[in-house]
C-alpha cells in the first residue's frame, strides 16, 4: 500500500451511499465476505430514513411482508446458519416467531437493527477461525443432518440477502418511491 499500512488495516472502499464495495480481486473468502457485507449494507440502506410506521407497511395484499419483518428474518437467518449450522450451537430463535417475520408492536426498527447487528457480529466471530472447507450440519428441513461447508453457507447467505433485498426494493418503492441500489 502506498501509505505503508497493511491491507487488513485499510477501510474498504465504499459507494457514495456507504455500502462497502465487494473486492474485485483477492482470495475466495475475502470476496465471499465482501459480497455478504455488501448485501447486509443494502438491507440497511433500504431501511434508512424511514420511521417505524413506514417499515411496518406491507407491499400489497395479501402479502404481510415488511421491511421490519425482513430485518428480523435476516437476524434469524444469521443466527441459524452461523450459530446452529456452522458452530453446532443449540440456540433458541431470536424472536417468538422463528421466521422473524411477525411484528411485535413494542419492537421498532432501531431495536430490530441492533439485534440483527449482534447476530451478524456473532456470526463473524464464529467463522473467524474456520476454513471455507470446514463443515457444520443442517439442523432441519429435508436434508437435516447433512454436512454443509462454510463456503456453501456464505454462498447461501449471499443468495438469501440478494433475494430479500429485491423484496426490500419493492417495499421501499411502495413506501416512498425510492428505487435502485
């Protein structure tokens, strides 16, 4: 680096909206984690500047999907895949509804984002010392008990966030007309 600092100490480059730019080069893990962080940032971007009433607004009947529900769902996703599957921990769901979609009138966006951030950080901690080839076990569903690699989990979470960020695009457009990103 021109300033003499190692790459690991540099702030990753960011888009004007604050989301980290996924690495264009580097090893596989760096790229996977970069894309996951990009999609995590996109979720937060879709919720930025909205109040609690707005993030509770569903897109269109009969759907009850909301931005707040997506934040809660993705907190559950982070917990499930990194704590339960990768690390093999026996942890309860984060919310009363294990999908995360159900809304609690007492929980607003700030609290849900705080919970989501804690789940993201815990997942990072649990993955830090693991190789992409390390395996965990599926805990439920049609392939319960099957081995799954950390690499597969990263790819699955990138896909999960990308799909739900598409939903978030539509929800945000319905709320205030903001599109893109």
